[in-house]
């Protein structure tokens, strides 16, 4: 995992998610992967889920780099920081 992915998984720990969705279960799964082996590589669907979750809960995450990365991954748009 890259440092940015580790920061993203760590940020998702403090995010409040609704119970009946898959979001919380997937965030816990990704956190478990990071806990077991932070040097492992996420597969493409795990990366997609990670960045979707960061994008979905972006209002609860205070890290600009994470939110900007998630925004570019999910929407395909690049934003300029002024």
C-alpha cells in the first residue's frame, strides 16, 4: 500500500457511515488488510472501493490530498489548487 492509501484507510476509521450499507463492512475489511500487512498491494477493486469511500465521505475527512485524489479517481476530473 502506498502512504496515501494508508492515510485514506486511517481517515476512514473516524468516518460515521450508515449501518445498512456495505460501506462500513468494506472500510473495516480494508483496515484489517492494512493492519495485517501494510506493505501488501491492494487489488483494483479494493483501490476502487477505497477511493469511492473517501470520495463519498469527503465532508468528514480533513485531509485535502486524500479528498483531491478521491475526486480525481471517482470523477476523472483534475482540480487545480490555487
